C-alpha cells in the first residue's frame, strides 16, 4: 500500500476519491466547505425555482378552459410545490434551515430561475410553460439524478418522473391549440414567440462565462455543461414545434448536417443579465407575492411549533 502524498489532508483525499469513483457524498461524510456551499446554493436555488414557478401557472387554474384542464393544471402546480419540499428537505441535510434559505431569497442573497420572471398572459402561456420550461428543466435535471450529493441525487429521481409528465401535458395542450381555430393557433404561436428565448436562457450563460459551472463539473454536481444541455433542448424541441405546425422564432435556426445539430441565433444576454439582476418584467411581483404568502402563513408555522413543543414536554414528563 502506497503512502498518501505529504501535505494532502486525508479527508480531502478521501472526498476526491469518492467523487472520482462516482460514489455519492452523504450528509455525514466529510466535505470541503466550498463543496457544501456550492451544493446548498444549487439545491436552494432549485427549490426556490420550483416554488416561485407555481405563480405564473397558478393564476390560470381558475381560468383554464375546461374542468379537465383545471384539474390537470392544479395537479401540476401541486407537484411543483412537492418538488420544492423535496429539495428544501435535501438542502436541510447540510445544516441550513428552510427559514434561513427563504430569508436569503427574500433579502436578495439567493436567486431562482430567470424564466419565472416573465408573465403568463394567456392560457397558451400556461401550457407553453409545461412544454418549453418543463421541457428545458427535464433536459437539465435528468443528469442531476447522478449528481454527486446523495440527497439531491435521490430527490431528482421522482422529480424527473413528474417533470416528464408535465412536459407531455404542456405539449399535448399546445398541440390542441395549434390544431384549433385560427385564433387559438395564433395564441399558441404568440406564446412560443415569447417563451422560446427565455427558455434557452434557463440553461445559464455560455460555459466560458459561467461563474460556477467549472467547479460544479469537477465535483460532478453538474454532469453536463450549459451549452451541451441547451443544444440538446433545441434539438429535441424544434421537431416538436414543426410537427404541430408552429414556427420557432429564430431566423437563424437551421439544421447543420455536418455536426448533426441545429444552428441557432445569438441569445440576448443583456436581457438575461437584467432579469437575474432583479429587473425582469415580474421580479418584484414574484418576490413580493412569496414574501406575503410567507407572512400570511406564519401563524400556522408558529402553531405547529408550539404544538410540537407541547408534545415533547408531555413525552419527557
């Protein structure tokens, strides 16, 4: 057996070996502080995105065009709340409470996906979110089932199954609109026009400009790069739009036979930076709603804590 090189912390060596061998890092395992902070940032941001993402669709539950569509959308929004619960619970294994994570969001120290700062103006927007936004999410999240932090990896298994259903539901509903009346088809095309580019921005900046991608890839928290995932989403989604007769709003979009992928136009990264900086169409509205809901529900949480303390005292006595 060879001795480990001098000067290397044996704990770090063990951590690196686990990551290299595709083993999961578990909550009780030693991990470097930078890894812990990165996992917490990634999971809490994901959890915030699931919960904030309930807002644009939630506004259409009472206005959906049929009872069937209401029931389906209600179930989908409920699923998103569940995803947030799984992810907050997974993040709490790192020693940070949900209240601390929510405070970071409310104080602007934590972010959520930029896509949820755009308004859902029509019923077509509500179903386009399922098709495009959840479609982009599932492309990104499938690889997270193999992420190196155990609780995150396991939470993603169920989340991916449900997100896949959400994408199919959104696409089916968009198809109905695209094959409906002239007005319905125009509504579906308008929604695609407005949600296409923000959906591409969901994957984050180019790899060369991403502040976190390199380290996350090294630790296998991310398994594939932003640009690879974005390209995969485009390659999957363009044929879906063509099949139902909708047009992707990108004049530079064309199939590249040589590389086997679609070439596409340049993303407006200035818009992306404005949105993640808090200056998107609905940033203030989304956050204010979340803060108000947290305050309105405080009495419920306080009552639950008081009841738990009373039960503990009875058990001790």
